[in-house]
């Protein structure tokens, strides 16, 4: 049994301090509670003035079980975990801080409430069967995962250890996970954030074709898509920064008049589903005028019929970039449309991510720092596109 601080008795009286004087880190406005208090303040154990100051509320425990748990908590606050309990558990602490004590006692509270509902009134009534039923109950709770259930089981191992240290006769049975290990008592779902992937793996029948086409998207079509994106940005830049002038306006009118006179379709973009609108930016960049001049032309009386003509004669917005990618012996597309470049670039980025994530085992939640490192190390089009 671990020795109590010299100023505390072996068994507490009603006015025994909850925290030994030698353990008080922050004497101040919150006094040290006494054993008979319903609230045990842990503030004297909190050295950080900006940290929260937890307390233990014994009114929340079943009345029959409360005295036994209080005694174990008092031992946990004032004495280290017996050295024999630390063997084989390198991550356990012999002493818990105030927040660790608070968290542990909250887990004891949930356990004792469950015992109360099972009709048990003493810790000495806990058998191997009770432990197993409780572990199964916790593992089946909504949202339960291996990390939280492990903390529940470790907290109850501490309860058993300190309860055993306060009893002259054997009390509750040793938790079976203390000598069998916790793995058999944990949910099958791995703990998120600890290197375990909680997402169900994609079927190879699905993943195989998806990976093949992701690779093809990058290896065969990336150059065409990137060239088209660069060209679309060049046209958009012309439309945004070309000064409006009579010469540019004359070029615009001449371009549109030639299309209408020849009953040719006018470059358009999808708008509200099946309706097509004038592709202002593409036309302005293609002609070499300001996009504001295209909008202004639509407001002029002689051109009121233009939108109706566009809706009846919608045309594409082909870019002049070459198409080099093949599907079989044929080019994968006749041309890339100005209005499609943003979506194609998004698909290309998705294909890159699929390849990088699958081949490296990277999770979607890890695509920040790890992807950044891969960009610097890969030195390929995969890394460039993923930026």
C-alpha cells in the first residue's frame, strides 16, 4: 500500500483535508475542501492561473456507493498509484493532475450509476461477469471508439487499485483487462487520429478502374488541360484589362455581324440549365476588347435581338490549344471549351489526389502538411497540379 502524506490520517475523519498541505500548489481564494464537503474543489492543485478549476460533485453519485468511491478518490488525490500497477504500462502516470483526477472520477460516476441501475450497492459485489458486462455496455454506446473506451477501462483499474488499498479484506474483483489486456474489450472501430483509418476500404473492383483512369487523366490529359487553363486565363485577362476604345468596339461589332450574317452560332455559356447566354468573357478575349463593351452592346437598341439569337443559335467556345491526348487511336476531344476549363482542372486535381492518397496511404484529413511535403519531394506533374 502506498503511504499517505504524513499530515493525513490513514483513514479520513469528517474534517480531514481533501488535499494534503504538501500537495497544495495554489493556496488562495478557494480553500481546501474537507472530507465531509459535498463538493471537493481541486483548485488548490491547479498551478496555472488561467486554467479551469474543476471540482468533484458527490451529490451525483448513488448514495449507497458514494462512500466507497469517495475513499478511493481521496486516496487517488493524495497517494501515487501502487508501483505494482505501473508494471507493463509505460504510459500510465503514478499521479494524475487535477483535470486527470476530475476526468477519472467522472468515469467512476458513470460506472456507479450503471451499477445502481443493475441493483448493486457495493463495490465488493463487482465480479468478473459484472466487469465484462460493463465493458460490453461501454463499447456499444453511440460514438464509442477505442480511445474513449480505453480511458474508461483504465479509470476503473485505478478505482480497483485504490479501493483495494483502502480495504482490510478483498473487495471488488480485479478487472479482467488488467491481466488479459484491453484489446478484447474494445470496439472494433479503430481510434481516429492514431494512425488507424476508420473509413471502410473501397472495393478493389471499384478502386482498380478508378486508379487506372486517375493515372490516365494525369499522364495523358494533364498537358492539354493545363494548356487550356493557361489560355483561358490569358483570354480572361484580355477581357478584364483591355481599355475600351472605338477600335475595339468596331472589332466586336464586326465579329458578331459576321456570325449573324452567316447564320453561325454565337459563343455562349450555359445559364440556368438549358438556356444559353452570351459568353461575354470569351468573346471579349477572342476579339480583343473589354468585357464591359460586350455588356454595353447588349443594352444598345440595334442589338436587342442578340440574346434571342444566342438562345436560338448557341455555339461553343473552343480554345486554340492543341489536343495531344489519345483514347485508342483518336484524340480524347476535338477541342477544350473555354467554359469547361475550370471543371476539367478540378477533375485533374481530383485525379492527382486519388493517385497520391492511394499510393501513399494518406488520409483526406492529412492532406495539408503531408501533401505539402510530397509536393516538394515528388517534383512531378502530380505535385504541381495538387497545389
